[in-house]
C-alpha cells in the first residue's frame, strides 16, 4: 500500500540516527525496591533483554536493594521466575548467566548506617557510573537521596531514576523534587513515564515531524477532535492500598495521558535535543485550560467498577477488591480538555481511561473535519478522515478514508483503512518500553523524561480538577467488563 511505503521509507529508518549514540560506560544499576513488583516484572526483564541482545556488552552489576529478602539465592530464584514469564523458552538457559551480575544488598531499616554496605560494594569499581533507580513509594525518595549524598555515593556522572507518582499533589511533589535536588542536579534526574518508551508513542514524533502530509493539517482548522483512550481489562489486582490513595486521575491521566496529549499537540521542536523537545511539551501543559468552579460537571465523568463478568467469569466490584466499602476512588475518568493556543483553539481533546473495561486497548484517534463542500449529494460524505494510532495490544497506524463501493449505479461509499502494522512491517520483537528508557538513562539522554517544570505544570492542571470535582461530579458506577459509564452520561465527554 502506498501509505505503508511512505511511512516505511521516509520515517522509520531515521529514528535512530538523530538520537544520542554515545557509548554506555560500565555501570552499577542500584535498584531500591529491587525485589518489588515493578523491578521483577519490568526493570530486571528489560535489563535482561538488552543484555541478551548484546547491547550491554560492557562491565555492569545490578545491586538489588531489599528490606525483606536476606539471601541472595532467594532473590535470584524470584527474579528468574519473573524473567521466565516474559521470554521465549529458547533463552531460558541464559538467565543464570545474566543473574551472575545481580547481587542482593539487604538494607532492613534503610538507616544511614546501613548504607555503608552499599558503599563497600560500590567502592569495588569507583570509575563505573552509578544509576540509582528508586522503585519505591515517593515518600521514601527524600531519605534515600539524603543518605546517598551524606555517604558520598553520588558522583558527577551518577543518575537517579524516579518512578511515578511523584507525591499526591503539587505541594508534596514540590517537596519531593526539592529534596532530590539537594542531592542531584536536574540533569542527573530521570522522571520516568513508561508510556514514552512505547514504540508507537515514539513514532508519534516521527509521524508528525518527518511527514509533510500530516503536519500541514495538524490544527483546529482541519481537526475536529482528538480522542486519547487507555482502556485496561485489569482491575486493581494486588495494589489496593496504593490505588485507593491514587485513583485513575493520578495513576493514569496526570502522567501517561498528559504525555500522549503533549506529543500530539506540541509545536515542532527546532531540534531533537532534550530541552528543545521538553520546552515544547511544557508549553502545551501550560496552555491547558484550567477547570474553574462550575466547569467540571459538563467536562468530566468519574466512575468506579462494580461486579460484572469478564469472559464469562464473575469478577468482584472495586470495593470488594480493596476490601473497603466506603471508598469513592475513581477507576474510570473521562475528561474533555482544551488547549488554549493558536493551533488548537476550541478543539476538544477527550482523555479517557478505565480499569475492568471490555478489552485492553490504547489508542489515539485524530478525527479530521468533514469536507467543506459535498459534490455527492446522495451520499454520506459528512464523515471525516480518521488517523488512528493504536498503541496496544497491537502497534499500528491506520488511516480511515472513504472509498467508492465498486459497481455500476450511483456513488456509494464505505470507510476503508490503510494500515501499517508494525509487527508485519518490521518482523522484529517490539522491545518493552522499559528497555528503551533504561538505555536512554545509561546514555544520559533525557528527551523522554519529564523535567521538573513539566511535572509542575501537569500538577497545576490536575489540581484545578481536584479542587472542584468532588462537589461537582458525582461518582458513577459501571459494570465490570463493559465500556464504562453509559452513553447518556458519556455524551458530555463523547462515547467510546
Ligand atoms: C501504570 C499504572 O503506570 O500503568 C497501572 O500504575 C496501569 O495502574 C499501567 O495498569 C498500564 O500500563 P500498560 O503499559 O500496561 O498500559
């Protein structure tokens, strides 16, 4: 297909050429929460895959900090089980050899005194760069950073990686960031959002800025609305305590959905340097229309899942899942947002995310306006084109256009999709988001990581919602295994 070729020839091969390609120095990856869920499911498997692909062919060691595990072999057996879940069987024999590079550091109480154990290990290779990955609740960030500083464990090329959510509001986020900044400089801080490491998300920049075709039409004159949807099948699983304090607004919108919105709405950066890109994203966040008293009701829906069926199996309600029966925490949120700038004046951006939906899928739909003058009076050409960017489960770009249904007689139309399926086109395993991001951290490339001012701007907008929504927007219940709150309620933020 022509479209496939256009994308293939012009865009894809050039992605790598503009990114920083500095060699990775030997390193220590020090993972706080090294035996935790994120480390086992994402961070360690990502390091394993990069090593397996030969990209980590330098000296390195992974120090997993744990408070509860005290035996190295217990940690390794746990990590090995998790890696096995993510890889093809033929690679299983490599796991033991990879795990030789992993070492447990047990810090039971995380006191400053205990940090000496870490210091002893790091002293073995003083010239290796040190990446401190904080995969623990953000309330622990300040203490860890202060201890690292006081023990003299931070060098000029050290880095710190901060997992979201950073605090629970602007004030707590500022406090955490300021504490981290007393130990690390901004260019050593990597605030990670794994959505930015997804291949299709990275391809958004290429799609927009390496394609003449789309950029010309990328504005309110031509685009009717943008829908950004992240639907999950999962409920809260074993994260009840965390999730009930967080909710969908902070867990998904404040970071992942806003980052996607930035990439769709930003102006072209003048070059592909971290600050040039982040400056443009910041301007989008600062241009988001703030919610005011009285403006939430018509622009926002918040919901919570009840009992239902997923693939014929009965599932619990959210309240049963968290075993707390008076919670008003939202597991679904839909927002009609506006960006008050020249390019996007009055174009709605619909942000929607929910747990326990019918199926797992994430996509961005750019809905183009219908043509201005219809020369086919008996046909429905009122339909505009759609550009669909599917992030998961498949990674695909689709351009929906009207085509004539073959046959004699009058003009009859049908929407037809031109599809670019990444798996078909590249015949390669799509790397996990964390793989790309971890390599960027090791190389010191901050393009895909949030800067402090971006985070602040995102919090300010979220706070404008939080300030009014409990009074102005009633929690709506929806059945598990459905698409969320009903059509009549979703009307104000458009149905799925
Ligand atoms: C995480 C959220 O950041 O993203 C989870 O904390 C959510 O609640 C997850 O399930 C979704 O990520 P992905 O990559 O599976 O879409």
